[in-house]
C-alpha cells in the first residue's frame, strides 16, 4: 500500500497517478477547473454531446464528465496536451466510419 503524502488516499501501487483533492461534482465545475484556453472547447464538446443525446444525465464518473443513461454512454477528459473522448459501444455507432475501427474497450479516441 502507498499513501499519497498530498491527499492522504491509499493506493495499491507506489506513486500511482491520481486526482488529489475534491473531485468536481458537475461538468460545469469540471470545465471551470481546466485551463482557460481549453474551456471553450470543453463547453462545445459538452453542448454537442448534450444536443445528440439530450435524455442522458450529465454527471462526473471516474473524475471525468460523463453522459449516462443507465450506464456510461460517453465521457471526455482534458489532459495537458489533448482532450480524450471515451465513447461506449452505443456512442461509437454515431462516430464517423473512420473512427469506428478502434474498439472502444481497447483504446480511447483522442481529439488533437
């Protein structure tokens, strides 16, 4: 067991990468916590997904913005140099044909 000296959480692996501090509770809060330059892109992504599946509930799961309808439909996350898009099997059907070649369980989509 390893305990993070910053947040006090316990992990199986030494120096495991994780989110220290209180996780955001809403997608809006998540976006506000990101660098200012990426916030408009994240808002546009949120609005686009919401327009495509308005009945999905917006929530935070695994510290990522998530659209949920009985299960996770699609998630996204900001990293230092990219925004990751993590579609579930149902969401893949709506992506361009070129993107469908990547199995969602093996590799996330990365929008650069």
